[in-house]
C-alpha cells in the first residue's frame, strides 16, 4: 500500500482576528479591511495554542486581515514564510459589501444580492483549496488562516448532517482542527478559541 495514502495531514483553520467592520456588523467579503487592536490580541491568543507544539506550514488568504493574523502566528512559532492562496479569500457578497445588517435588509429584502458569489461555487472553491493544500503539504501540520464564510463552508461540507447548527457564528480568532487520514477528512473540533483549548494551570496549593 502506498504509504502516502495512510499518512496523517493535520490542518487547523483559523478565522482572522477582529476588524472595525466586524465590530460594526458591516459585511466585509472581498473588501480588504485591516485588524483592529482587539483582532491583533486575538491573533496573539491563537498563536499561544500553536506555540504548544511544532507546526510545519502557515498558509493564508491574501486579504490584510487574514495575512496579518497569519504573520502574528507565524512569528510566534518561528515559521519564516507564509504561503499565499488566493482561493482562501472570503466569499464575495457583491452589492451587500460594506452594508450594515439593517441596510442589507432594506436594500435586499428578498435576500437576492447582485454580484454575490453562489454558495455552491463557494463550496467548490473552498474544498478545492483545502484539498490542494493537503496534497501539496501531505503528512504535514498546517495552519490555514482564512475567513468565516470559507471556514463555515468547509465545516458544513465535511460534517454534513452532523453540522445542524446553521446559525453557528465562527468567532474571530477561532481554531478549527481537521485531520486527513486514509483519504478521509475528520473534524476534531471547531470554533474554539485558544483560551478554551489550553488547560488552565492551577497553583499547586489548589490541587
């Protein structure tokens, strides 16, 4: 049997840190917004999870909010190069980008938004990117920094009917761990912050 087919590939999908548009509730999509101070703190927090063990590769969407998140993580874990993947950019929301929720409801009451990327196209793009990264870096431990729409779509696809909470809101800076083994994807956990994943260190007197 081909050993490559049985090797494990680990991918942690990380949603970028917060931006001012996130705070306001504006739809970002392909708009190239930057992290705010809270977003940078969230990236540092995420990095503290990855600093607990060795990782091989960091891959990022080229949009500023994802790339800066990736840079903060990569610097913390001493990975010098970040691999860029244009297919990891957020879903295009067309004419709705930059609008607040109430503005979107007012302008597009039927939910039809001109120029918005079709969900099935988004799903094909997201899964193609995931599989290309897994193939290129087979057997490695990979951190992939992307966006809520992309990560949600991947989780929705991999978990199928088990992913029944369609109102799940992926937190900024959240970590989602995937494993590829024997050509089969599994989801170990999703939408976890570093604080939720790292056990609290107790004082010896408390034990």
